[in-house]
């Protein structure tokens, strides 16, 4: 949970935004953690934006530990691989 709170802080996400993170499109590169929000206050029916990208730079450090790597490895571990329901009609979000 603390990892997600740090991601929210550095990516300037609201807590409701976390529900819209597309887990299959979240990736960690040498440059950043990047992902896509498929549901936010700025997306959905009647909005011009359907998805919002976000990223957290690898330059964001916490006590010299690569916290992005550690948290991401937990996030993608088999213990946390839950099936997330996706709506077929994205515009209905």
C-alpha cells in the first residue's frame, strides 16, 4: 500500500484514479514507471480524453532505495495477480 501511496504522490493521482489504472499496461523501464488511467474524472462519456498516461521518474528517490523497482516487483508477483473485471464498453465508464 505504501508503494501505491508514493506512486500517487509522485504521479499526482487522486485515490479514485488508482481504480482506473490498467494493470496490464503498467511497466517499469530504465527511465520511469509508466501506466495508463482508463477511468478518471477527466475521462469517460462526453469527454474528449478516453485515457490519461502517467509516469514516475526513476530519479524520484527515497533513502537511496530503488523503491519503484521493489514495489513494482511485488505488484507483478503471482501473489498479487488478481483478475480485474473490465467493462467491454469503455465509453460507459
